[in-house]
């Protein structure tokens, strides 16, 4: 978040000042929105705080941090807040670190990647307890993160495969799926379009079905897909090694 593009707002019902980036629809922390400002005008707006003007802790950390990871973490937290859900901070920081590899939060390419990531990794499901209480929870995120190794290009790869699935199947909503299982399946398919076309002809269109282990096992035996999975077990390992060599 650029300092020149940040305003500090003191809202009547808030005790602390909140950072607001020019053009955004909510504060950096997500607790102050345009809806609040439509209901009641801000008490005061400044471009820089003095020592006696207490800032929201989350807003301050996001604004003062030079690490793009903090910016992405703010994006993720605000998205999950809108979904009425949260997840362990360690997991969210891991997702943010992977997004940094694509670019900063104001990069159009990185933002497009984030749109895929929101659906693939950050989609909560509704949980009902034995007492009848309902809540939203992200299930399987940590298992998926174990497969998405840093500096391997795997996050961009699965996002591209998800985009390919949407194009081939003509769908936007993936429906219910197990995050870790789908990610593991995606990383076994080095040529996703050919594989997904095969799935479509077989009526195996839902995301969770197309990348189910049983469907993948069946596809490996199909004569029409002979050679598609050849060496795929080492595909991402080799890719990671090549990227490491280039960086060195």
C-alpha cells in the first residue's frame, strides 16, 4: 500500500483511525466500509497521523509494512471476513507468501491469480455441529499448502488448470470439492486441456470429480491418453529444479 495513496479516517463510532487506500471500498483492516460512510460522515480525514492520534493496529501494520506478504494477507483476511470465516494465521500467511511470487497486490496478473486462489483454496463450507450450531470453515487448506511448495510455480500452475477447467467445462462454480485432493490431482496432469476434454466426453465435469483419484487412475489406462501421464510423477519436481537453476 503506497503511503501517498493512503488516507486516515476517524469515524464517529470508532475510537481509532483507520487507513483507507484511494479507490478502495473499505479500510485496510476491513472494519470500516463505504456503507458506514454513507450512514454517517467521517469526523476527520488526514493524510498523516500525529503521535496523539491512535491508529487501528491492523491498518498500521499493513500500511507500514514494505513486505508484499502483508498486503496479500490483508486482502485474504478481508475476503474471508466477507465470507464470515477465518483460518489459522499460519495458513493464511503461507497463502500470502505464495501469492507474493506472482507479484504485489496491485499487479493485475497477480490479482487475476488471486481470483482463482479464492475459489480453489479459500472457499469455506458450512459445518453443522451435533447441537445444531452452524459455522463456516475452510477444510483441507493445510493439506493443500503442503503440496504447493514455495518457488515451485505450483500455485500458478493449479490456478491455470482451474482456469482451463472453467473454459473447457463452461462452468464458473466448481461445486463441492476436497481442496487437498483436487490440488494433488491437478499436479499430476501436465497437459490439462487434453485431460479435461476427456473428462467432459465422459460426463465427469465437476471439479471434484475430474480430479478424483479414481478418475485419474482410470484415465491413465485410456489408450487415447497414452503418453499424457508419462513422467508426470516427476514433472513438478523437475520444474522446481529448473526454476532453482535459473535463479542461481
